[in-house]
C-alpha cells in the first residue's frame, strides 16, 4: 500500500512566478515522517509538482480557500 500526502495550492497562489510560493507543507512532512516504515509513503507539493494519482490512499491538506480543488481531486480519484 502506498500512502501519498498532498499539499494543494490555493487558486490565488497559482502564478507563473516562484515569488508567490508559500511555506512548505510542514504538517504533511511530519505525518510522512511518523508513518510506520511498513507503509510506503510519498509527498506531493502542488507548489512544485503537478498532482499525480500514483498511490492507493491520499491525504490532502485542506483549508476553506482550497476545499474546491480538493473536492475535484477526490472526485477524479473516485471516478478512476
């Protein structure tokens, strides 16, 4: 089983310049670090990489501002 932690960017932060990159997803990195070693993990930060659905279970960062994007990704996963 592969567990993938995903940091979703807010729409307002999606610019062509790296000047708008916010802080890295520290809470997801902590969760990644404390996950038992028997579980394969991955960490995707949408600020740096496109979201790829290469895993079995996904844990998304969610805030009110980016909830719509998370729902869209979840819909795509359910349809796959």
